[in-house]
């Protein structure tokens, strides 16, 4: 029974890296592409121009998301690697000091001084660097920065999200197109908010409302600007 209980307990923090990139990418794809096509349509442009703008937004946005995620997460990874190298040097030059530092960490978590030193010594004997990376730097392996994972998650999710309003723009014309784009976008955003909340173990309603609300604001502003620009032209 205890073993079954342990196996049943599944934490969700290991999903943080790819989940953040995927939700951000999909949300950006849905909102930016729907806003783009609504803005272009609001300016009075032809159907071909609306679809062309949407396709350009999908491709450019997916590549931009991938590049941005890769660069930013690579910077985070570089910082983590620098901290690990610093710990390696300190373990070589001052192993006793590092042992005492590890023991103080465990004391701060509630262990007695003697027990903290025993735990620190035991973990140091097993793998000193791993103990310091985990307990001093707070770098869990499953939460480490992964640039490629973040890049492809963002690109694929952006393209998937952007495809929904783009299809609505390509298949319909006139007033029906605008209404359908808005409806498809709202449904997609609601589904995204719900899925992201469930995958991350968060409350569903606040996440869904948050995603939909900001999507509505973005579409309204962009569509309004497109109408104003089209009128001015």
C-alpha cells in the first residue's frame, strides 16, 4: 500500500518548462493572428490580403517565438552552468568549507546541528556536486533550462494556435468571416486556458477567464486600429 501511494502521488512542477513555452506560444499564436487578420480585414483589404497577412504572421511568429525562446532559455542555461562550475571550483579548493555550508543549509531546514552534519557528510560522500547543485543552488535536474525544448514547444504551439483563426479567415468572407474569427478565437482561448490550468494543476476558471479577457482586449484594439487606418487611407 505505501508503495502504491507513492506511485500515485504525481507532482506537476516537472512540466513547468515546456508547459510555459507551449501555453505562451499557443496563446500568442491565437491572439496575434486573429488580431492581425481582424485588423487587416477592418481596414477594408481584400480577402487575399487578409489571408496573406495571416500566413505571414503565422510563419514569422512561429520563427520569432522559437528564436526568442531559444536565446532567452540559453542565457538561463548558461547562468546555471556558470554556477555549477563555481561550485566545482569551491569543492576542489575548500571541501571542508563546502561541507559546513551544506550542513548549515540543513540546519536552516530544521535539522539539529549533529544530524545536519551527518546528512551533509553522507550526501557529500555520495556526490558532493549534486548535493550542492540541488540544495545550495536549487537546481533540480527536471527543472533545468532546456533551450531546444522551449524553442520547438513555442514554435509548434504558436503555429497550431495561429492556424485556427487563419482557417476561418481563409474559408469565409464578409461579415461572416469577422464573426467566425472572433468566435473561433474565443473558443480556442477558453480551451487553451482550461488545458493549461489542468496540465499545471491550477484552478481552471481564473486561468480561462484571464486568457479569454486579454484575447478580447487585443482583438478589439487591433480591429479598431485597422478600421481607423482603413478609413484614413
